[in-house]
C-alpha cells in the first residue's frame, strides 16, 4: 500500500513518514501543495494524508484539484483548528476523514487502516451509534435517547474511542496514549476521573448502562447481555 504525505512541517512530516514506513506502508512525502498535487497526479497512491495549512497551494486547493480531475483516492486531511467549518469544508470537498492536530500516531494509524479497509464510497463514520447513544463526529455532539449531552473535548475524545471500539475492553494504557497522548503513569488517576464524569453524563438515570469497568483490565462500552 502506497501513501502520500503532504505536510510542510519537518517534524510532523518525518514522524509520519517514519511511523507509516515502520507500519509497512510505502511512503512518499511532499513539502508543499504544488509538489503534493504533482506527485498525487502521477503516483498511484492508495491514500493521501493532506495537511490543510501548506505553503503555495493549500490543502483545500490540492483536494479540489484532485477531485476536479476525477482522482478518487481516499484523502485524510489534517487540520490544526478544531472548527466545524473546516471539517464540513473538507468533507464537502471530497475528503474521507480528518484528524485534528495534535493527534497520536496510534489514532492516525487506526484511521488510515479503517479508510483503506472500507475503500472509497462515502463517509460511513460521521455518526457513531451504540444502542440509543449517538455521537455526531462532524458537529462533535453527543445524544442519548435523542437528548443532547454536553461534553468537554477530552470527554468527547474518550467517548469517541469507546464507541469506535465498542465491545472491546480498552486498557488504561491504550486510553492514555490515544486520548491524552501520554504514556501511562500509574500514579495518575486522570483517566478514572474523566471516566467517572463521562459515566455520569452518559449512564446516570438511564438504562442500559453502557460503560462498564472490567476489573484489572480497563473499560468497555457495550450493551450488557440480557
Ligand atoms: Ca502545515
């Protein structure tokens, strides 16, 4: 599988190139929009990872040119601003998914694999659903039984991870690396505290309880049996 990274920031670009290379992908990198477009038009890429803020042509112009010429390879865009207009614009221009900087490499890799697995054919991850719990990834809103639940950015990230991998017990170390982008430190109870708040918001006074603690292992979001 061949991936093109279009990213001007040396540190991020190199980190992505190296990480994806180690994960078994063949990776090319362009440092500005013009080069990125040129390479994308020539190369047979399975995926383009496109930064939005680029010198020369910006990410939007590159994306528009690609789609305008009928190239349909999947595009994952990177944006530094967590703003709904950016996400809507990118998806409307034909991108397949996005990540807000800073992100963890583990999260990027998970997205890359999901996109490559499902291939092109529309975005199927705009809303995540488990039972009557809904997470609108585009507008970053959560609903349970149709009622809006206010979440902080971290709580949203935590719930998104639990919902994307529902039914799977997630160890604290994985949650720490994906939501807080930190190595797990057993002295901190930041995860427990955030999880307790999230459970109050999601499950308090509602049935079934969706977030479960699995002793000594971690947390899982699922509809309990029976
Ligand atoms: Ca940039």
